[in-house]
């Protein structure tokens, strides 16, 4: 679990499509430097979010660390587009007892969004982004939470028909995250608020009549159908 409060920015040393070393696991790997600030208490197997993507540390030194990248991760995120020298947002998994400053972020990227407009506004910046997977738009609401490259931000405007939303970034945030280094056309990792997903799952199950019996989902009479039947029964009794 993460908060979306970026701890520091690191720099990509290497993106290896096929890393045959022991720490690479014969798959894709990513090595990040400039991370001394978050590696003082690091252990192999720890979780660190890179641009909002929860990844497992397979090797580390005083200043750098390596993570493995699964095909699913590469298909859903912008990590495969990183080049040596690219800056990335870094955040360690939340430790118990620490102040919770952002919102609940799992580090499980839903999709990417394309930056379609960047508009300065005094010392702040407006970003307008188009979501690649429009099925996620119901979870993006005005004044709701969203994580962009792992940065917890507040949604401003939303256009469901055109699949875009806006955020405004204050001056302080601009100096602590990678977003201001991006330009129009670049892709940003997004994770929508997971609480919206849980609410939808529960309410849909209730309304459609899905119940659990012995660990297996079965379909029963929907909640709405039951309410209608009760109303009709009451009307019949009152005749």
C-alpha cells in the first residue's frame, strides 16, 4: 500500500528487455539510481513504487536498486518507454504508524493517459489528460482522487464522453515529481481510486442478485425484483 506522496525522484540507469542475471530472472528489469534517500532501510523483496507501479526490489546498493518487470506491467504502464536518464517518481510501501498524507494507492496501474494539454496558470499548471481505456471513466470524478505516475492528485474537470479529465499542480509539487518534465503526447500511468471499484462491486452484486454460497457466486433473485414484488404484494392486500 502507498499514499501517492512521492518521496524522491530517481534516474533510470538501465532498462533491460532480457536480464539473464540472477537478480534479473531472465526477464525485463529496470535499474534506478539516485535513490539513496529511500534505501537506508531497504531489504530484498521490499516494494517500491516507480511512477506509481508497485515493484519488487531484487538487488540494491547504497544509491541504486533493481526491479523486475512482468509482461503485464509493461503492457499497462509507461515503464517500457523509459530510457537511461529518464527521471521517475519513487515511494516506499507505507510503514505502519506513519502519517497518511495522500490517499489509498495500491501501486496497481489501471491504464495510461495521454497528456493532451498543458496550461500554466500563475504559479500552477493545468494538465488535461485523455484516458486510454474509457471503461475507467466512471471511477474518475470531480474532486475525487487519482494517482498520476504515483502522485496523489485531485481531479478537477471530467468529460466522460470524450474520456478526458484535468488536474492542477501547485508549485511545490512541480519541484518534487516528474510530471513537469513531460510534454503533450507523453503517457502517464494512472490508478483510479480503488474505493470506487469496491463500492461498484458490492452494489452491483446486491442489485443484480449475486450471492455467495459455499465460496461460489450464484445468481438469485435481484434486490430490485424483491422490492417490486413486496410493493405489489402490499398493494394487492390493500385492495
